[in-house]
C-alpha cells in the first residue's frame, strides 16, 4: 500500500486564515502544522518532513515566501509547494517558475478548489515504487539515485552491502544491484536481500562475460534498459528467455 502524503506546513501572517483554513484541511485528512513567521517555518522545515508547503507569498516582507520554498526544496525536493497570493507580479511569477513552484492560489481561495488542487499535485508526486539500490561506487550511486528519483521512484541506497539491514525496516518493490559490486560478492548480497525481502533483483553486469548469479534479471547498464527492466520487474512480468538483455552503451554505476 502506498503511503498517504498528508503532512502539510501552512504559513501565513494573517491570524484569521490561520484559524479557519487548517480546520478545513484537517477535515480532509491533512496533518497541518501552522506557522505565522518565516523563522518558525524554517525551524519546522529543518526538524520535520512535509509533503506539502502551503504559504503566503508575502509573509513578513515582499516575496519572503520563496525563502521557504527554497528551504523545503533543499531538504525534500518532492515536497509539493503551493503559494497563496493576491496576484503574482511578472517578476515574482518568473522567480516562482525558476524555483519549481507547483502552483499559485489567488486569495481569497475556495477551500474545495484548494483541496482538489492539493490532491492532484500529491498524486503526481506519489512514488511509482520503492527501489533498494546498492553500489560500491559512491559517485555513481548518487547518479543512479537521482535518475531513479527523477523518474518518480522512492529510492533507498546503500554504499556497499552494509546497508542491507535497511531492507528489514520497509517493503521494497525491486532490488537494483550495480556492476561495481564484485561478481564474487553478488550472490551473497542477493541472498542477504532475499532473506529480508521477496522483491525481484535486477543485477547490472560489469562486463559481457559476467554470468547470472541468482538475480531474476541480469542486464547491461544502458539507462533505458535498466529503467524498462525495473518497470517490468515491478509489474511482475518474467524476464525474457535471454536474461542477458544486452546494450552497446557504456557501463555506468
């Protein structure tokens, strides 16, 4: 079951809207944290994780709502950001585009329209599936993590096999094993993973001669092939008869 994305940080300097709007949002199942100042909100962003930031554009000074957008983007790029405003000026709107704001809501807002918008944006951010990623190369581990997250996956990564203990703390839909893991160790790593989680394993070969070592999918490292195979594994489709799914592209990860 996919997690419910309902943790919302609401920031506005107007006392009346701070009293009324959170009550409505809570009726729709949101867990709402309310702040009146930028400083309060920054403290909440640093100490708690939120799925939605809903804030006024001008809290204590013109455009300071964007300070909160930047702060939440740093700690949680997947957080939905909605800005409340009387009407965004051209320069302000351009800045919002650069920051990747999900939408503007013009005050006074219609509660039903706001909740519908939040539901739409949250559904778009909902992860496709959870991927456990293991690599012995730190820079390439980060590259693969960013690629998978950009494609909408929730990724837990481990540099080396020490992080396999994380498998016991949550459900995963697929295990992605990078070619930097030595061939002699891959079977051991796969067995450890399967002892904790029944998800299928996608193993990326380091060279064309490498043999399958217990993984359901054994492929080359062309990113398109890897992404296609992950989707195939999650959907439950069996690997092709030729599990070696080769590509002429260079190896990564």
